[in-house]
């Protein structure tokens, strides 16, 4: 079983009842700590998670995106102005614009949510220190500012800011997911490392991501299932996808794409 913390059972108790992955580090805050950060219990929570053998997806990028927007309409506007936003489906853009996702409208509790995020960073660092296997994850595209694809880079970045080295953070998006699938999805194709017999999914970048994960922002090309695509070819494919989406919208609604 994977997913959020089961409220009726709680965390970390659920980890000993068949839960193999917790999505969102904040679930420990909501369950084990009843929403109140407690430094004194951090080490024990991490120890219990390690003893269970479960994986954890901290998903700090999700929480950080909310914190950045909280009470800051100018930040929300900046996110909507990102050059990749036009490639999102109209439905996704509608979700981003919905009042429910307008975190910039919240003017109270700024210090509280910032404090929670800081605590989640420290809890992530403690779990990593104690050997809890971590997985990268973004929750895109339902949170404004978190774009599919580049959102994973942001998540890896937030893990380095929480205390992981670039190498360790990269493992959460490569080796660790491969190990998780091998362990819990026996029929899955081996992946996550560069080795003979594994699926050839590779990202070639201009810089050294083991020194700075920002190097992931400048891909030179992608190897997908053994097929190489240059950065230029990827851009052509992106534009083709956008045009195809526009046709689908026009055929469905009798109008051009809604921005």
C-alpha cells in the first residue's frame, strides 16, 4: 500500500501494517504530530520509519510552492507567466486558477506555514541520516507553479536544500525508484542505474549534476527506452504536442484553445 497517511491508523503505525511508501513528508506532521512540529519526537519518528523498511516521498517541492505563494500575489503571477505554462492543458490551467488553489489569497498564518516547511526539511534530513529510503515526487500538475518535467528538478533541488548532497538527491529520482519497483513490482523492467540489462532512460546535461542539480535545467538530450532525442528534437515534439492539443480543444468545443 502506498499513499497518504491513513488517519484512522496514523503514522508511523501504518508502516507496520503493510504501507510501503508514504507520499508527502507532511503526512507525518498531520498524523504522528497532530499538526504540531515537535523536534523532540523527530528522531524517533525517523527511527520507526527506518525500522519499518518503508520508503518516503518527501515532496518538499509541493509544500515549498505553496509557501512561496502564500500571501504573495506577485509570486503567483510570476508562476503563471512561466514560458512553459502555455503547454499545459486548459483543464490544468483551470485548476491553477481556481479559488481553491489561490494560496496568494491567504494573508494569515505566513509564519506558521513557513515554520512547518522548515520542520519538514529537518525531518527529511533526519530520515535520510537514519537511512530511510527517499523518493523524489512532485504532485504536478495540481499545484500552481509546479510544472510537469521541470517540477522534478525543483523537487531534487529542495532535497539538496534540506541537507542531501546533489548525488544523494539525484538517487531519489533514479536508483531509489528502481530499487522500490524491483522490490514491490516484481514484473517491472529494471531501471534507475546505468548498467547492462536496465532500461535505457538517460538524461544528458551540459554541467555536472553531482556538483549542482541546477545542471539538470540544461539538457542536451534524452535517451528514452533506448531512443536518443536531442534538445532540438524535444522542442519540436513539444510544439507538436501543443498543436495537437489545440486541435482536440477546437474539435471538442468549437473554438480555439482557451488560455
